[in-house]
């Protein structure tokens, strides 16, 4: 709970810094450039060190879903970034090593994601849990040097096509 409060406070501070930066956008005088640099330094103190920078469609990172209700996801799961709609919100497809019951089934067995059980290699896409999440829920995969894996864009399209066919039924 304390982590969420700190994250919320950091998010508010970051938004304030971003507003200040927008006011200075396009200004090239020396004083404005110094102000911009100072604001960016202050802002960087409020961005989590675990946050993956420069997320792209197809990146696989950790997502902290928090507590769940009924059959919702909880805790941490790997997710594939499907889209970045507006600034801080990402459309993600959660992955799990447990085969889903019913519905569409799509899995990949070559993602090489860290697992507590190395014999489990399949990663199933949870179509019923695809959702938008705020970037503060996303974290690097600590055991990977780059902090993330990347899925080929054709696979991302495959997920999106299957998802679109599910919601259009």
C-alpha cells in the first residue's frame, strides 16, 4: 500500500514537471535550456528505476496487477505490449504458463522467459484479461540484462487479430 502511495505522489510530481516542460517547449534561449535541464533532472527522481524505458509494440515486461477480484489476474505476470494509445496507458496481453480453460488458445514456446520452473516453456496469451494499464504497473524483468524480451511484430498482429475476432463475435 505504501508503494502505491509513493507511486501516486511520484506520478503527480511527474505530471507537474511535464506541464512545466510543455510551457518551455520550443524555446531555445540559454535561460530556457537551463530551466529545461533542471526540470528534467528533478523529474527523473520521480520515475521508478524499475520502469522500462522506451516501450514498443511487442515488448514483453512484468506487470503488477495488484490484488484481484474473482477470476481477475493478480500479482505479477509477463505482458506483451500491444499498443500505446495515449502517453501513459498501454494495451497489454497477459501471458501465463497455465493453459487457459475454454475460449481461444494461443501459445508460444520459444519466448525464453524466466520461470520458477525451467521445464515450463509455453506462454499462453490470456485473451480474457487483455486490458489497458498505466505505465507505472509495468516493470523490467529483473533477471534479464535488457529488462525485457521482444516479440516479433507478426506475432503481435496474430494476437490482435484473434482478440479482434473474439470481441466482434
